[in-house]
C-alpha cells in the first residue's frame, strides 16, 4: 500500500487522488480472489445439498456418540469436512485483512496532517463536510448498501443479512476515523458497486471460469497426491 500510494502521489501530487487510486488498485489486485470466493461458495452449496437428506435422517434418529459416528462416516463417504463451510463466507472475510492493513497504514501516516482534498479540510481528521457533520461514513455506508442490493439479488436471506450487518459494523467502526481511511473505504465500496452493476449488465461467467481455473491449478496438483488426501480425510476427520 505504501509503495502504491507513494508512486501515485509522484504522478498526481495529491494525497486525496492517490488514496482513491490506491483503493482501486487494491481492488483490482484482489478481484480474482472474489471470483474464487464465489466459486468456492457455489461448490460448497452443491456439495452440501447432497448431504442434507442423510443429515436430516441421522440427526432425527441418533444421539450422542452414535450420531457422531454416523456423521463422520457420512463425511468420509462424501469427502466433506465440516470446516469447509467457512469457504462460503470467504467473500465477506476477504474484507477483513485489507481493512486492518488500510487502518494501520492510513491511520498512522503523519503525511496527511494538514492536507486537504476538495471539501475535506484535513485528511488526518474526521471529514467535516456539511455544517460540521461527519457525512463521509454515511456516504460510504449508502454506497455499500447499494452494492449489496445488486450483489444480494441472487443470495439467500441469511447471506443478505450478513451483508447488511457488515455494512452497519463498518459504519460503527469507521465513523470517527480520519478522512484518509474513510476516503479509501468509500472508494472501495464504490468499486464493489461498479463491479456488481457490471456483472448484472454483462456476462462475466467465462472470464470468471478462466481466472478460477488458474487459481485452483496448484490445489488440483496437490490434491492428486494420495499422501495429502490421506492426511486430510484420515487425520482431520
């Protein structure tokens, strides 16, 4: 992040524009991971759907150790691990490390002190945009909600609640943070909105399949190893 910001600042001579470009660059770099997250989630849902009838029977008819034994046997037969359910939330969890990185970098950079951008008087302080009110976090949240609206059309109700809850959490966490961090995250949400809108207008399925195929290539190679398969299914289960 520091390298991207410093290099874009040499070109733009504006920290505000450099922060916006930093956010766009980071989103472009991790875009393949979003596509991978969507693929893993769809793959998990298909895999888990095959188990549901048997799971209902086991949970209805068995208790205690006997229930545990039958569940583990079912998982072994279908080569399913309960922890694989985490991959369905990978798209949401992907935000967290980049939020921490941006928070650490942009909140502690003394170069923003006294530097303004547009109607923002000082990037090192919360943005006072209208009558002394900090409206940038609200703008950030509104953009995030619009983005979630486009993305959540093909999601379940529980997934929609996760997106909306995440928007509320970011609003609470970032409301009193400096304008530099909020500017970064507002552009992050704007990029997500543009991405989700683009995917509703254009067929991106072929591009996603190509990207996911290359990202999963190392995994498929290691998966062919019988030793690794034994370690995963025999030891972990």
